[in-house]
C-alpha cells in the first residue's frame, strides 16, 4: 500500500512538471494524450516509452483562444516535458543569478521583460514562454532583478491577460513573436512590446537598448524616460536627419 502511494505521488509530480512546461495544454489534455499513446491504466514505468514525437503528434490537433503563433510550443519545451515524464524532475535550464535592486538604485532607468525559454536568452514567444527575465537598465548599468514564471497562466481564465499582468511593472517587453490580440492586452497594461524574431542573449540585446537610451531615443522611448514633449520632438528630428 505504501509503495502504491509512493508511486502515485511520483507519477503526479512527473505529470505536473511536464504540464507546466507545455503552455496552453494543461494537465487533463496531457493525460488524454498519454493514455492514448500508452494505454490505461497509466503506470509510471510506461512513461519511459514516451517520446517527443509522441507528444508533438498527440498535441498536434490542439486548439484554443490564441492564434497558431501563440500556441507555439518550442522543441526545447517538448524535450524538457519528456525528461520530466522520464523522472528527471530536477532538470531545469541553467538560469542566471538575480541581482539585488531597490527602488531608486538606478536613476534614469527603465524596466524591461524578455520572453525566455532557456537560460539568459531572448528565445520565447509571448504565449508560450515559461518565464520572463526582468531587467532594470539605465544607459550605464543593467541588472537582472527578477525571473517570473508563467506557470499559472494555463489555469487562468485569460492566459494573455495573466502574462501581461505578470510584467505590468515593466515599461518594455521583448519577445520573438506575439499575436495581435495578445499585443493589444500588453499595450493596455502599459507595456511597449518589441518583436525580435532572431532572438539572442538578453544582455547583448539590452546593451543595444542602452546605446539607444544614451543617444537620441525614439519618441516612444523618450516618453517612457520622462523626456518633455518638446524635447521628444527634437529627438525625433535628429533621428530623421
């Protein structure tokens, strides 16, 4: 009896971790796919038979409120889900260290969120990334001040609104991709969305932003930085000269 209980807890842990990294899927749908592929009753030993291809084909007919772009699940996320199902529950991408920050530490700074699937990379889509890296940046300094998991998004009534609210204290958001309805919710949350399809290392991207901040920022950024309207017009003229 005690052995059965132990297996049950282990099975629940594996399923929960796998569902967590497959945005837009949820535990009931994951269970349905696993039962279709492995049969019933679902036993922990059979999870070792599941493959990335099994998950991709099983979830291939998934539909939902988001458009196809936002329902994207990366290969990295499929692989991580399979590793969780196999029992490697400690497997996580190597995440960067968070740095101390208190309000007022960095005068003239803004807060930027980057959609991330792995480590310190901008490599995520708004609707499917498992986390946002949150940086405080000024023209001369940048600090990673938070890593915010999007795990709760799939259990919310509005996944896009949940994600937007998660980073509502940020001024700017970088993503590889975002759909129109989701972008509208991000804008309504007071966040300026920037798409960078090629992605890259977070700090390299932010160094580019620092150069823009130190030079002649475009009007939208000058407004965020608190530049008076008449000065923003001057910046705009200089940029187009």
